């Protein structure tokens, strides 16, 4: 849905869209954090093995 279509929506609908976007971003951030932790762990393991 484009921004120009959103002026037709109710405030409740806009709030729901905003909440969905925030949840999506947080999910991505959590996945990113997990990936960073895994990378860090692998790097530490590499250093111990070498």
C-alpha cells in the first residue's frame, strides 16, 4: 500500500500498520543480533583452535 492511499484509512488502521512495521523491524533486528552473536562465537572458536 502506498502512502498516498493511506489518507483514506482510519486512525486505528494506521496504528495497526505502524505496529506491524515496528514488529517487522524488531524481528529483523533480533535476527541480526543472533547472526552477530553466531559470528562472534565462530570467531572466538577459530582463535582457540588456531
